[in-house]
């Protein structure tokens, strides 16, 4: 297992070691000791699995309180996965990273607490599985508009299919209760 720091501090690409032959493949997607050695969390409290079609964009979501760290992977198809640092006191505030995750590249993305998260489907369908460090709390969830002009995220889809909640998300500049580095560090 290899852990690669992205250009936004704290967002990590996890590349498993894949063992394959004519029968298929085997890989570890989580290993407590290896994650701990890389400085990543080793306790996850909820696993989620979603299925979406081409052009669907989900996000950008975060919870305040109950910030969630997420370990994300595509188990079917391909997605463009995005993490945005929204910790108001972070030197990387407002910076984002986008990574292609697919069933074929088998990469995972660690999105720390205090980051907004979203993805869009770039294949016909995609199934996404992710582990969370805190439970889903719908009353705490906030959506940032996917095309916030201040963030300038380079999404690979020009006119995504959105839920009403995501279509009506707020600009980052409109949100007054953003997390800090201190209160998100306590969640991992």
C-alpha cells in the first residue's frame, strides 16, 4: 500500500498493492497498521455505497458539526473525486484537488474532516464506496454550489445532473459557520 500526498495538504491518494492472475485480483483496501503509520485514521463508523449514472455530480458536501473524514473509492466505473479545504484558518483554505478514481486504477482518496467533498461520474455508471469517520447527520449537512466561481473547480462535465439540494447549494463565501483546523482535528 502506497500513500501519496496531493497538492492540498492532508488529502492523500491511497494506492493498494494489487495481486492478480487469470482468476482475477486481490487487494487490501484498509489495513489498520499501515493507515496508522501513514498518519491516517484507523477508526471508521459508517460505510456508504452509491450508484450513479454518467454526468451525475454529487456535492460539494460537508457536515458542521459532525465533520466526516471519508475514504473514497470507485468499485464500478469511474469518477472524478474532489476535495476542497474549507477550514477557515487553514493555509490551504479554498484550495481543491481532483483525482480520477476508477474500478481499473483501484485508487482511493482520503478526504479529511474539514473538507467539502463531491464527485462526478465520468463513465456510463459508477458505484462509489466510502468509509466515514463520523455518522451521517442530515441536520448538519451543508452543500456548497458545485460551480462556485471562487473555487474554480475544473469539473470534467459542463452541465451535470444535480439534486435539488446540490443545485441550490451556497457559495463558500456565503457560509458563516465554516470549520477550523482545531475542531476538525478532534474528529480523527
